[in-house]
């Protein structure tokens, strides 16, 4: 039997290796920018045409290369960073594998110009599909200029998998921001189709953050600095008031290398616990410095994921550093660790006559509760003796009420007995408000187990029972401003009003997208909204879809739009938060099946608008309209993401709640 195993040709092996390193134009940008930083450049220029498909060029004023080094840099596994195995555990540079230029040259046409500072002339290399077609001396400035043209020209299948220019440009902007934020001491500039997008002079980190992410961060930065023998944490976080609906402006750098870590992100969110509005995300740019021996950076092809030797300690220190910064900048309550609480005199709680009616025992300390109750009844007892030293391990017992206080308390209860108690249940029924909480409790017990995460859109919806609308005792009732109780012929129906509103809006938006004529309400005065470069690129990609939903806007300067109209059913306020949240949900949408772009936008907008309404009290007309519109939906039983909108409680189930076991 003949031998079947053979070595791959060099060009084919390079193309296979390029599949790991070069996934899209942004991959080329990342590798070339990191090489420029490793070359000790002080000025780096990035030029992009056709979102990197036609040209990606990086020009730096770094150390440059000799003619021999220039040719060797295009060979596989050629690097100046690694000599021995021990070097793998002391890596502080970015490009060290020696595959970047070789992989890029395998799938593009590359022109490399480089010159060392002490040389009179430089070198020019022309490479196409891993083959060096020309190398000759050339006059050029100090440093290196690499032009990558016609990416994937020899792998058309890979080129067909590239996304639209807006999407690819957004990925390029992401990589540019990561490198620019990690190296504020280097000046960066970015040109897209001969238009200047960024011009970032060298400066401080805070200046670089404002220059990259926008002037809105100028007054929102809080410095973080925590240095321990194990790790140093430095950087900036955003004030809770500056939290955004999108989570894009969150950056971790370990030894100046950008990483993604859900584990460390959780540490930051824990430090913000109780300070952030619902569904908002804080901003942070945090740099972690630790011994390279305690991390493993070679676990992912793009090096954006790393492993920590002691991740629990890193988690605790990051959380503590952020927590301390929030306390120092008066954004979170902080504890005074210098005082001895065991020797602090405990003062009884004093209530004025106006505060007695609003006193909430659950919000008061237990040791002050009895004292407050005594004063509410008219107690004359004074404060404790401040000279007495309370025991360090026992709480002080409040003084016993006097005889006068007891008599006044008895009179107080006698007056309570003379008060007339209204018929709460009858009045509540007449007003459409459900008083007994037991109904909501038993209804919650009857809810079946959770359903799968995706609703069967194509499946026929179960037949809904007929509503019982005969008489005043069959009105729709609202429970805790969250649920609607709807009497039906066969029992009782419990509706989640937010999920129901989401289903109604989704089907409405989907229909408008099909007709491409969404109703729009024109704003009295256009409002300008400024986005980050990534969000602005994505917004441009979604312009046609958003306009079909009823949004009306036009470009108004750099990364800014003027909003002239919004969909008719959307409240005319907080346009910036609405669009940011819509973009964030579109970007982070993840489902078991790939959805059409219009389907994603319709789902995202329906959830955003339904969630913004929140838990509100509805009038009888509004409740009936919501139920009727839900029943008219094609799939009324489920929200677009698979959550139940309603639960049926049969009459027999209700009867079982009151039967003896």
C-alpha cells in the first residue's frame, strides 16, 4: 500500500496558519499596530481604505529593520522576542510568535519599507502570496511602513465571508482603541478613505480616554490605584451617574495587553453593587501589572484571553481597588476603620411628631426600635448616660418605659379601637385594584416550570379561553403594577404586562418592517446624539432598518446625529438612551439560531420600549386594551425571547387551593 502522508507545500501551510491569525482586516490592524509598539515608535499612523479590504497601512517611526531582518520577518516562526523556553514565561512584549507577517503575506499583497536610524538607505520588499517578488534598497524615512493590499485576494471563499464595510470598520476601530488606550505615551492617528478619524497626541491616560471615547467622560473619571506586592491595579472608572445602556466602554489590560475577562468584569460590577441604575453598565479602563510568571497568555490565538495562577486573589484586589475609588470620590458609603465602634456611645433614635407616622421599623436598627416605640407613645425618657462604657460584646438595653408611658400607650390603643374600618375589599374591587396578596402568591405557585428560551414562532398558538366580561365582578385587575388578573370562562388568567407589551410591540414592528412604512412622530426640536466610533459605525449599518421602524435622523458632525423623529409608540424622551440600548442589544444578541437583521432590531426595540415603561399603574381602559391587543397577536402566549406572557389557572386549580390536604 503506497504512503499517503506527506508534507504540505509552504504556501498552503502558510494559508492554513493565516486562518488562525488573520480572520478579518481588524486582525491585520492588530498585528501591525502591536509590531509598531514593540519597535519603540513614538508616532504611529493607520490608513484604511474600503474598511481594510483594499488597504491597511501602518506607518511608524520605530527602530526599523536591517535588510536581513526585513526578509526574515516574513518567515514563519521568526521572532526577536524568544530565545529559550524560559522566555515564554517572561513575556512583556506583544508580538512574539513570529507568525503575524508570514500569515498576512500568505493571503495578501504586502509592501514593506523599513529603515534603521543609523543607515543611509532602507529596504523595500514586495510579497504576494508568501512569495517575495522583489527586494531592493530605497530612500525612506526612519521606521517601518507596511501596506497590506487586497486582503484574501487568493482565497476568495474567505473574502466572501467578510461582513459589510460598517461592521468591518467597527472591528478595526475596536482594535485601534485597544492599542491607543494601552499606550497613551505614543501618538496615534487613523485615516479612513482619506478622512481623518482620530488624531491622538501623546499624553496622560486621562487625556487619551477623553480623546478616544469623547468629551462626555471629562467630568466622569475617578482614578483607581492599588499597589500590592502581588499585583498593581491602576486606571480610571466612571461615576455611577455616567453609566450607559451599552457595555462597550469597558477595558482590561494585563501587562499592557488588552484582555477580555467576564470573571474580572464581575469583580467590578460587584464593587458597584447598589449604585447603578437598572440595566446600565459602568465605564472602566483598568491596568493590571503582575509578574509574567503568574499568568499564561498563550492560551488563545488572539491573546485576548489569559489564565491567572491565583485568580481569586486578582478578583479580590480588583474589587477592593474599585470599591476604594468609589468611596474616595464620595460615590459610595465608606466605613471609618480608624475609629473603635465598641467605645462609641449609642444614641437613642429621636422622632419628631411629623416623623412618627412615616417611621418604618424595618429601616431602623433593632437597638433603637424599642426606644422609638416608647417615644412614639409619648415616652419622656432621656438619652443614655454618655459616661457609661457599654460592654464590647453586648448591646445596650433601652430603658423600661415609665408608668406615665404605659398609661399613654393604653390610651393610644383605646383610640385605635374607636376608629371605623372601611370595607377595603369592596372599595378595591370597585376601583379595579386587587388587595389580597394571597391571590398573587397562589398564582405564583401554580406557574409551571420554565419553558425553553426561544418561543416556537412557527407553531400554532394554543386556543385562548373566552373572556368573562359579564358584570362588574369580571373586570381586569392589576396586581403590584406588574400583572393583570383576567377572569375567563374556565377560570383565571394571569398576564405579565411587560412581556405582553413586548409581544405586542414586536409584532407591530415586524409588520412595519415588512411594509417599510413605520409611523413616526416628529420632534418639535431636533436633538443631537453623539456616539462612540464603534456605535456610530453600527448605527450607520442599521440606518435603513431604523428608518423603516419610524426613526428619522441625519448626520450632524463627527459621530453625531440629529434625531428628527422617533417611532409613534415610543415616548419622546431619552432618545440617546433608547438608541444606545438598541445598539447594545443588537450587538450582544445571542440566540440558538441566527436571526435576520430586521428580526433582531424588531426584538431589541420591542424589549427596550416595553422595559422602559416598566411597572406602571394602568387605568381600566388601558388594561382592557392591553389584553385585547395581546389576544389579537399571532403568538400571544410567549414573548419574542420565549418568556411566557400569560398563565392559565383553571377553576379546579383555584378550588384545590382551599381544599384540605
